[in-house]
C-alpha cells in the first residue's frame, strides 16, 4: 500500500472563510496549551496527556470532541520527534482532520466540521485531482491549510494499492561510489569522464542567465548540447537524456 498527498483547493464563501479561520485559530491555540502542559508535566504520552488536557481544550477553546483528540495527537507526535525544547504552534498552522468525522468529500464539495457545525465547501479542482481521488482505495486524514497566496487547501492522504510485481529474468547489482559513479555486477563501469563540462565562457553565461537563476535551455545553450538530466534512483539509471 502506497500513500500520496492530493492537494485540493477549496472555494469557500465569506461565511465559510470565517468559520475556517476560527477553527484554525482555536485548534492551534489548543495545541499550544496542550504543549505547555506536556512540557511542564513532562508527559508526552498521548493517552496520559489526553487525561490532563482534554476537558480544558473543550472548555477553553470550544473544540469539538474529535478536534480536541486530534490536537492532543499533534502535540504528542511533535514531542515524540523532539523533546529537547518546548514546542509552540503558529496560529496559522495546519488543522488535522480525520475522516469521516471531521471531513468528507461528497461530489464537488468538502464537508468540513467547524466549531459551529459542518460546512459544505465547494472544491475548485481539475481532472487530475478527480482521477487521483477516484483511483484511491482509501482516503485518510487531511490537513486544512492556507497557502502563501491565502487559498484554503485540503491536503488529503490517499492510499493506493501497490502495483503488481513483475517476474524478472535476472538481477543486476549496482555499486555507487565517488571515483566511479556506478559499477554494475556484470562489469560495466560508469565514471562520468565522457560527460562534457561547460567552458569558462559557458560558465559565465550560465551565471548571467535569468538573473542568477539559469534555466535548462540557458545551460544547454552554454555547453552546446541538448538539455540533459542526471538521475540516481536505486542506482539503475545513471544518465538519461530528456
């Protein structure tokens, strides 16, 4: 089973935006409170932390039951990764939603549970996302976020079945190194010596292209060859023309 993230853009009305903003602020304030308690009490286990803060999260921040559970889970997971310093959460950080309690996709709508009920927010997605959703065997939790352009987005974890394995006639081993890029088990050696390098003039041209941000075509023009791509995935592709 493989997991991929599908980014779904939401198109909320003004009232829906206000509800999402309120949820995001309250959720992350609750995470900060739970983090303070966890650090003070040195209690990072999600079950025991739940006993310490669950009632307060609902009373202080108006979270619904499952929102409070997810906030506690976020804090416990963060301290599982790092316990050297107290953790704080930005008020604009992601809101973690599970399905079907906190979000559900129905047709061209995302039903998101906010602090004052469910909101049926319109999806603004294209054919690629629709095909990805249709092919998924299961949709798991999602992150509700606002991107740098202010757009509300739902980042959904989608589970897919693994592709069928193929029968192979043989096995090729590849050893990656520094002196030689790769040496295969059948004796072939890839040193990279045959790859052309840009001249001094070409290097200066690359540096000037696009205000210091050379594009592939600028590089290709400078070295006098077609754009190429170096790939090292599992050692089975060393140099691949585009």
